C-alpha cells in the first residue's frame, strides 16, 4: 500500500465572508491507488452557493496550501492548476449546494 494516496488533504475553499451559521461538509477520506479515479463532493449548509465562485484547495502534509481548481458561479469559467489540468474536472450543482472534483489518473 505504499503507493496508495490519501485524499484527506483536499479542502474546499470559498471566496465569501466567514459566518458561524455556514458550514461545508466534505466527502469522507479514501485511499486510492495510482491511475484510479475518484469524485470528491462538498455540500454547503446555511449558504446559497449560486452567487459565489468556488474552489478546491489542497494541502499536502507538511506543505502550504495549493490551488487545484475554481469554478464560476454559473459554471461558465473554470480554471485549473497546471499540476491537475487535463486530469481533474471541477463542477457544481447549485440546486443541491454541491461542488465536485472528479479526479482521474491519480499519481
């Protein structure tokens, strides 16, 4: 299992003001093998995300925060870090208050 990856270092970052009544519920952590695929889900509670850009940010243990991907409120524009471009896809469902990160060809 030395090649397995733990995806618990992914965190969803939102470009909004902080409020105690707003929470984000992340997918459970999983262990996957290289070249496998996985889809992360983040669900917002107490917040209508339809007006906000959303982003996935990761933090590898012992390192700083790293931008992964961001998506415009209406899903028209998406941007990715060069490390994941072509392998990861960000998407959203505003009616469910969810943002997704579909990851393929994991390293």
